[in-house]
């Protein structure tokens, strides 16, 4: 550790609260809590919590160039000082009663030729060995290893070696080193390597880094480089060494010493110091000249799959221990985590702790853990009864839904919203929409109408645009004495829209009675009454309200609403109409509000019903299909579809269908909720389709004899009793082939030759729970190649590239979850 006229810092190797500041003199400080009894009056404040007390000063060793603290416990305050004339002097701070210390203090080690001593390094194991690095002399060595226990040299001390400060007792002078290395060269930095019992010495010579083996000094390992200053070994990784030249730091691996492993970003100013953190693996601190910041490099060793040689990830950041002062030097605390003391040129000191980056890890079970330094913190989601479903994290919801086989019921598609918990109105609307679409395509009577079958998945928005032959009729109220008729519109496409809304079942007749009964069974009294009223059956609406009021946990206020309905009159200036228009907005339940809005609206002016956002989209669309003309209906549907798409509301799938607009809507939904699970299951009806006819394979497969719940019908697991779907059920063209077994998708998964070890092949069918997944269609979204999921997983355990010949796509590495370590490398 070098010292010139700028202060430098050395922490005591055996006292965590003591350090030395060295420039023209040596000053010993003790650090402690500010205001404590150990901190004397006049102590120097280092931070808000700590202060330093001066214990001793040593001014007996002038012309200091470098200082090194004796590494052993005893003698505790022994220091070696390298001087401008090349001498190494042993000195101490304070009084020591240790006899060994008294024998060593004042001892000098003198080279043959005077020149500057640049660096010192004590051997950590054999503490009697002290290595000194000197400037070049053509007839002398630049690396001298002294044994401090050596007796003085019997030869007389030449006059030119007389100590600059005056005469010295020749009995304390040693002139013969234990080892002499590096002839006709200069040594600028030194460190002992912690391998081979500390017999290796790494030296930064004039033009190379050299490793000297003291067991055989005639041989040395070296590499030519300019980065020869400040050599230092990572205390947590004995093969990693850092050195620098001007503004650039080189990181070396002693196992591959031909060239640096990597170099850090070059700094605009020359570096003055680099130091590894003794308490944190892979953390390197650097300081440049005339700077008030310290740069930190956090070196993360991330093993990459398949033996790819890549540089380790390095996270660079800067810290500013003191806001104004220039930093002369710094020193890591030997035991306190990430703590350092910095000193300015005028000896202003600061105690500073480098705060760790916080690394987060989120498990698949929503347990959150973060690491800060040596501490791990875990946070788990509250599983108490008080946690509402809406407050649960989406990852928790998706896990719970997966456990209930959400999305796997392809027969009764609407049940998937129940499997999701049944409490999300958007999911309810989505799965009912998909159910009605599937139900329509399976209608035997509609099989011959292929144009309608393809139109069904394009949504009501496209269905109403294709409407032709709309008829307008005048319908009278049912169950009312009033003979007023209401304009009502009908066409084949509008009837199809009503089917998708769930109001009517198959067939040309507009019969909502089955739908009303289902609503009554579910206790949706207000909605059922509104649907009955929209179908101009006021007596049925009143009956439903009365029934709801008398039901268990029913709302008695429904009787009042029924009584109000019974007084309906179509006279525009009637008191009933006036009161309903003013008081309906005070009703909290949206369906009751739109009922009176409908009764008090002029024909064709139903905005109060159509734009009541609290009413389900499918009910508003069904209402529009009955009461809006051909000019009004498409405009309303387009506007509503755009609103749903921007809001990411899944109720809009009824309007957009599984088209590009539907994909955009689903994308907006995922952006807001993170529910990729629902989006994946829904989009299987778009993207898993035949290349020839374009029809959905999933829906076609679900129409075939069902072999249990789930997507296992897309392929078979080897059982001869299960159906095989190896061709498109629509056009009978073959499905794509697996890139590994070369069999059409839908054939049983078998062990594929050349895709892995025998035990890995056995894994494919070992667990019945995984057997269905092994048969799933899987493909790369980049190169579009794929095959059976089981075969793909087995292939990518040993390979990085796509199994298709001439394709260099690294499919598995496109996903972060695909960075699997090969089985043979573990």
C-alpha cells in the first residue's frame, strides 16, 4: 500500500476499530460511536454515528513511500515502511511490552543499490517474510524478500547506505535478502497469492505481470501487459486478480493467465487505487485522481448453458462518501460489511457504508424474498379469510385457477368461469361468449351454413355489418291495457346476435322464457325483470319482481318497483312519467334504473339504456339489436367495441370475436391485469388452427368423443382406447409433424432416438400427471418449428439449437425460463 504526500489508510488486521493514516507521519486512530465514553473530547466526527480518536503519532520515519501492517496478532502495532532510498524500516505505534516487538522496531533492510521502494507485502502465512518492490537498477534485483528474523549482516555498512536521517546502529541493519527476483527490471506492485502455501508472489513489473514461485526461483510465469499497477487478489476467489494502468482496470483469471478475462470501462482520469471488498464476493472499488466518487463493480458469475463463453455480468455504480471533498484514498473495513473509511488530501475522514442493491425473487407460490447484504427477507401473501379475491395477486389467482383445471373444460365451456372462482364478471362474459359460439357451430341444423359458421367467430360487430333484409314491426305490450306499439327490428343476423348474447336459444323464434327462468334460478331478479320488460312483457316483469321480493334474502323494495311498473302509462305529460324520469336516477341498482329509462324514452332514443355502463355489455347489445335500426346499430356497436378494446374489458370479445380486434382487446386486458392464463386459453381458439382451411383445431377436437376433461384430446398418450387426432377434423388434411419423431401431431409420445439419456427418456412417461403435457403442441414463435412438448424438452436438455436441420434458432434461450443448465454439466 503506497503512500506519498497524499494521505493513505490502513486498517489494523487484528483490531476492527483501529486504522492508520500515513503521509509524512503515521497517525493511529480508534473509531467508535459518537458521544461514547471511549470517544474523547476533541474526537474527529466521521459520520452521524461514529467518530475517531487519535491514539498515537509516529514521525520517526521520513520519506515514506509505502507502508504495510504486520499481519499477525503479536506484535500488534508493527509496521514496515518503505522509503525513497529503498530501505525498509520496521517501526511501531505506541508503546509495546512485547519483547519481540522491541527486538524488531528500528530494524532496517537495505538493498545493494539505493532506489525508491514502491510497494511492500507481508506473507500472510510465514509472517517473517516481507516482500519489497523497488525501482529498476541494471545491476540489481527489483523484488527482494526479506526475513525479518534474520540477524544483522557482519559486513560493514557502506557510507552511501547510511540512513538519510542520520547514523544508525549497524547491528539493526540487514543487507542480505532471503530471495532476489526480477533482475534488471522495476517492480511497481506486489501481492502474495493464496495458493500453494503462499509460496507464489505476483509482481507488477515494468512491462509484464510475473508470478514467482519461491520453490523454484529460476522459473517464472509472466504475461506482457501495461496493467501492472495495484495488483490485488479477490479474497473470496483466489484465482481472480485485478490490476490497472492509467484509467483502465484488467481482471485476470490465474487459471487462464494468457490475457485478461475482461477489462472494465476506461475512466477519463488515471486510477490511484483499486481494492476488493473483504466482506462481499466480487465487489471491486476503484478511485481516480482528483475525484470525489468511488466506482463499484459488482461481478456476477452467471453460468450459461451449453458451455457458451460469455463475459460475466458486471453491474457498475458510483457512490459519493463525501459531497464536497476530493478523496485521496479509501480502505474497506476488514469485517464490517461494505463499510469503508475515506480520507481527503487535508486529512478530512468519513465513515461510509455502501448499501447493497436489493435483489428480488418471486416464487411460483407468490412468496416474495429479497436479499440485502447478508440478510434475507421473506414476505408471504396473507392467506386469511379477510383477503378478498379482488385483492389477491394475479399470480396467486392463476395458480389457484390452474389447480381447479381452469380453461380445461371444452365441453361445457361456460363452466370455466366457475372454475376461475365465479366472481369475475369479465371472465363470466368471456366464457359464456365462447360457449355460445361453440354451441352454435355444433348445431346440426347450421352445419350446412358454412358462411355463418365462419362468421360466428368474428363477433357481433361483423355479424351486424353483414345484416340484410331487416324487417321493422310494431309490437304491442304484453300484459298491459295500453295498446301502444313499439318499433322492433328483426333479421337472421340479429337473431344470431341474440343467441350469442344468450337471450334466446337455437331457432328462429324469439323466446326468452328459458333465459328468464335461468336468471330466476340464479337470483338475478332485477336483470330478469329488465329482460322481460325489454321484450315488452310488463306483466312478466312485475311477476319476477314480486317473486324476488318474497324469495329468501329477497329485497322487499322490489314490491315497490313492481307497483310503480304497474302504473305505466304512455301519456307524455302524465304525472307517472314525470316522477319516473326524475326519480329513476336515485335507484342504486342499474337494471331497475334502465327499466324506467326505457319506459320514459322516445322510440329510437334509448341512450339512457345503451350507455348505462353498469349493465352487462351482452344485455345492452341484445337490447340494441331489437330496438335500433340498421343505421343506428352498427354505429353503436362500433363505438362500444372501441371502448371495450381501449379498456381491455373482456366483455368486448362478444363484439370483436376472435379477430385481430379481439387480439388487441386481449392484449390490453393482459397489460392491465397480467392474466396471461386466460389470454392463452382464449387465443388457442385463434392460433391453434389448420394451415389449410384455417378452422380452429381445438373446437373441432372438442366436438369429437370426449375422453375426460382437458386438452388431452389434442393428442394421445399411447393408450389404444383414446381417440387419435392426427388430421384436421374440418378438412382432413394432416396436422404438422413433430420435428423429432417425425410423426403427425396427435400420435402417442414415445422415446425419440438421440434426444437424451435413457433415464431422461423414461422421465417422459414416468408421471401420469405429465403425460398429457408431453402430448401438447409446442412451437417456437421465432422459427415456427416444434413438436411434442415432451420431445422438445428432452431435446433442449442437451442442445441449444432447433432440432430442424439448417435452423440455427436457439429456441429455448429466447425465454428466460428456457436457460436450463445441461444435465451433463451439473
